């Protein structure tokens, strides 16, 4: 008779790997199953264009990984993970060649916003910078509240929450000039919702504080290095990994005391036989993403953009909001808001000598089947004239292709579920323990659960804690 595992994990994205590690390092027997031939989920690296050009099909820059309490408690450097930091975390260029910048330094960031808004920016972030490590434990660790823990710094968290819960359109009333408004709008725009959406300020403020505390790094060798380090640590703790194994029914898995799913909620319900338990879970807009092999660096007119690992192309808060509203309302924006990354500025392992990889995406309606290449490149040419002349090859992926690469990105939704308003906080549905399901031995650990999207492993960390409680009770 086969032995019964303590836990079986389905899906080897960052959250599935983290959940597996958290269980294995506490002595539980763990087996992990992944449908693809390699681990990674949203943290992969592949040669999508030409030989020697290593691209990240999904996430490329990792501010939330750098501040993740889960990752920071693991010896991932011992398993090959190395963070590389660009000179500037992010730049938001303008047509006149100037830019608002997000730097490691609060002062450098504030100065870039202009004299009328510099002090306002400092007042907004400085109360949290020195204590952000503990604040991150509470904010990214909010999933632990469902497991019986309480905030370490409740008053500081409450102060943070007063700002975080605001729509960005309200937060931006504090600022007098466009550079500060655009900087904040671009960071909030990562959650893909109009600026009037409640709680968008939380994303913007978190990204800003992450930059000042830990930077917006890339992983040397690509995002796959994060997944590979987690997988190596899991194996070192006795966990087993099976790739190339798609799971369609719960009874296809080995017998176990607990099953943990790094999948979309609806996929979990289908596999575990939970019926329509998550039919009300909403998915947000998708993205149209292009990975480029370039014959040189992007020829930004802004000198700051040439030094930044991430570049937001809006350029204004109004333009960013228009593009986001279009995508949410089912229209492909004529001038998309672009989030771009240039990891080869600091990582020479990503492209042949003198060449570069570049990554750009704009938001489009969920499931959109069109081609936004011309719209994306017209935006890039506005701020980097001659960009097209440097393109050696491109790999495009709209919502259908992104969903095919990663089943959690339903309709091309990078956030694995609409991250707007209440669903940013209450996901996948209103329940006491969001990682638990109607089946007492089945748990959800994907970014469809709190604290939501990002390569930080915290959803997996909190789900593992819920599993520990179950395993203790089940003995």
C-alpha cells in the first residue's frame, strides 16, 4: 500500500514552490506536480526570440520579491539567486526629455518631482521608510491574520491604511504638478484599474516604499533563477518535484493528508470537484506583451530612462487613466500605458555582447484577440525615436497566448483575478480563511488569494500556515 504524503502541491509557480518549501522545512513530506516541463509559473526565463537572448515571459522586475518576508527568511542565495540593481528603479519620461524618477533615495526621487511637490512626497513616504520591514510583515503578511496572528505595528499599519485605501485620483490631489501625479499613477496602474478605484493608492505606496527600502531588482539570469532557487531549496529539504504532469482530477494525485493548489480558483474547483464554488470570482483586463531582441539599448530621449530598470510610458496621469479605463471597459487603448523593463542594462547574461533584451506590455480587454504591436511601438517611438531600427526580433503575446503559457492568467489577466476595489483585499471570495475550501483537505495558495499578485510567495506562505493548522488537527 503506498505511503500517504503529508501534502501534495499542484502548480510550481512562486506560490506553489513557497508553500511546498514552508511545509518541507518543517518536516512534512511534500510532493509537487507541475504541468509544464520546468518549474516557474509567472517567474520563468526562455529564449523567445533569438539564440542567446533570454527573456522573462511574465514577471521581470521584482520589488515585492525583494521585500518579501517569506523569501527573506529563506537562504535562496545559497541556491543561486542573486539580485542585480539598476541605477534607477523606475523612470516616467516626458516628451521634452525630462522624467520623474523613482530612486533608492527618497531625496533623489523627491527632487525629480519638482520644487512644489518634493516636500509633499517626502511627507508621504518618510514615516514608513525606517520601519518598512515590520510594516511589510503586516501588509504583505495580512494573510496571517486569517490564521490567528495580529499586526506587529497596528498604529503604523492603520496610518498606512488611511492612505492605502484611497483611490489614486484622491491621493494625487496632494500634488500640484504632473510629474508626481504621473509617477504615482504609473505605480498604481500595475493593478490594472482606473485611478478612481479604491485601494489603488496602496499599490503605489507599496511600490514606492519597496524602492526606497530594497530597490526594484532583477534576478541574475532571469526570473527563472527565483524559481530554480526555490526548487533547489525544496529538494534539499526532501521535497519531490514532478514536471510535465498535468492534473485534471484529484484522484490522479498520490494519497495525501492535504492538497494545495497554485492554480486559479475555478481550476481548483474543477479538479477537486467543488462545483461552482468560485464562479463569482472576477477576472480583470489582459495585457498585450512584446519581448524584444535589440541591437543596442533603447534610445530613450530621457537620460534618466536610459538608467532605469523599469520605464513607464504614459506619460501623464490623465493619459494613464484613459488607457486603463479603456481596457477595463472593453476597448483596446489607442495609446496604451506601457510598463517596460530593460534587465540587460545590469545583467550581461541575458543577451550577447552589445545586444539587449527589452520587455513591454500594454493593457487590453480580457480575452482580446487583436494585435497591438503598432500601438505599442508608436508609443515607444514617441519617447525613444529610432526604437524600431534597433529591433532584431520580437515575440508577441496577447491574452490568448498568455493564458496558454500560464493557465492562471485567465483571459490574459496577469493579476490572476481582478485586483480592483474589494477583490484586491477579499479574494477569492468572502470567507474567514481564504486559503481553505469547502473540502477540508484542499487549499488554495495562488495569487488569487491574499495578498494578491506579485512574485513574493506570500500567498503560498500563508496557505502553508493554514495547512499546518489542518495537519496538526488531523493527526
